[in-house]
């Protein structure tokens, strides 16, 4: 079995909850195969610029554990965040909502803390 998960975050205040959920899930499945995507849109994209959230460090660590972070280009533009300022572990996608639908159509479980 491969665990296919999609975490959706659109609120900056939910970052700690999402990261906690991902860590808890990874601890539960141990080393079982998994694909975990975190789709980030709306105000949540601004979290990457918040020093107190330490998201860049967390994203780096989780990306080494098979977690993929995808940020919505539309939301980044809306928050005046330059793609070049993002860590290399973050993939910029044209539309967060479209990507969520694609992953759900591919059978990914949708989680929105």
C-alpha cells in the first residue's frame, strides 16, 4: 500500500497544525511508502516569509522525508512574494485549486486541518 495524502493549507495561522499533522502521520506509517503533497494557497503562502514560523527549516526537513510542497503562483503574486526568494524545495504551481482537484482525481486523500 502507498499512502497518498494531500494536505491543503490556505490560512497562515494553520501552519503549526498542518506540520504537526504531517509529522504525526509520518510517525504512524513509519517507513511505509507514501506520497504527501502540501498545497499552499491564499494567505498561507505568506508564512514562508515569517521568521518565527521557521517554515524554511521545516520544509527542508520534511522534503527529505517524501513530503512535497507546492505553492500557488496566483497567491504568491497577491502577496508580492518573488519565486526566486523561495527555498529550492518549494515547487511553484500555476493554480493551487486546480492542483487540489488533480490530486483528488488521482485518488489522493484530502486533508484540510
